[in-house]
C-alpha cells in the first residue's frame, strides 16, 4: 500500500505579517542543515523553512533548519511558485539577530536577487517556433 503525503508551506501569522521563514541562533548542536546535512553548531545563526505537519491532525509546525548560505542555494532549484526570501521582512525574528549576522543575511538576499534567472519567454505556438528554426532543404527551395 503506497501513501502520498503532500507537504504544504506553513504560514505563521503575527498581526498583519505572515512568515514562512524563521531565524534564530542554534540553542544546541543537535539541529542539522537540510541541504548540506552538517550539524549547525550551538550559537550559530540558522534559518528555518516552515511547513505544516502532514502527520498531525491539528496541522502542527515542522521546521527545516538551514545554514543561511544553504537556504539560498535551495532557492536555485526550487519551483517558481515556491516562496523565497526576497527581503529581511520575510524572515520572522530577523530583528533579534546581531547586526553583523543581519548584514550577512542581507548580502545573501542581495546576491540571490542579483543572480536570479528570469524565465525565458515561451513562443506563442510550438509549430511557429519549429518553423522558425527549420533549415531550408533542397525539396523546400524552389528553383527558377
């Protein structure tokens, strides 16, 4: 018997602001980065992606912790519809970080937004696109 479980992005609502990411300093060295699989040492800044728990009836919260650099690397392969960090305002508790850690994350955001690829515009129809790149053959060229 196979089961399909759909993870949905979790949104934390605080007043008028919604969050799908959270940051803080690791309280112990037990949490691991979901991208590089290495432990996140105690006292090191970390960023979590927040998801609903598919195994809970009340829709509890799952946190996938990442090193700041690693979370931005995951965005490169993410779907276009996946929520990404585009501003420090997208991260819950960002204002509680030390100023040097805030600057590191701001630089990562700036680099991510600068390196982000925009999707290429698709042709209006595949037949037109195929005809536009089809080379002329001897049978399609008329002689005078």
